[in-house]
C-alpha cells in the first residue's frame, strides 16, 4: 500500500530534476545554468526588469544612508519600566507617610488605601514616562 503523501524525488534539485546518467560514463550530466538575462536576449538592457538589475526609478540603499548619522531613538521598554518602578517607590513613600499621619487614624482598611495610592502613582508615572519617551523619539527625528 502506498503512503497518502507523495515521496519527494531524490534526483530533484532546486534547478529542476537531474538528467539521467549518460550510458558512456555512468555519471550524471549537470544541467546548464541559465540566468534570466541569458534566457531573454543576447544584449540585455541594464534597466530591464528581467535581468535583476536596478531599474531607473530605484535607488540603491547604500547611496541614501549616511553612516556618520546615528539616530538616538529611545527604548520604550526602558522608559516604561523606569516609570513603573519610580511610581511604586513614590506611591509606597506617599502612602506610608499618609498612613502614619494623625489624619489617617480613622481609616478602617489602611492596606486598601495604600494599594490605591501605589496603583495611582504607578499609573501616573508610567504615563509620564511614556510621554517623555515619545518626546525623546520626536526630538531624535529632528536631528
């Protein structure tokens, strides 16, 4: 019984199947390699799309890039991580200071208030850090 998927041809290459061995030598005769330019015409135009060359409206990337110019774009992940860490530390400091004050003596669940203060400051500082990252990115484009 044959398998449901066809077996690949062991004689096939990326250029096509390998021709059978010649009876005189017993070795496989390699197929001649052809390029698109050789297959088209003998005198190929450098702007011809078949030869793989550069067309008239295309520009090589090396001619457009200035290797001396470096864009100093910010790393957004670093900005957001720093903003979140600053927010947690600042929120803990503010929350613990507020809970230690005499005005907070009547608070029933101080942990809830501390959590809300920490989450609020963390959100605020992360948004500020994101805004700073966008500002730094816009500034790096101007240079």
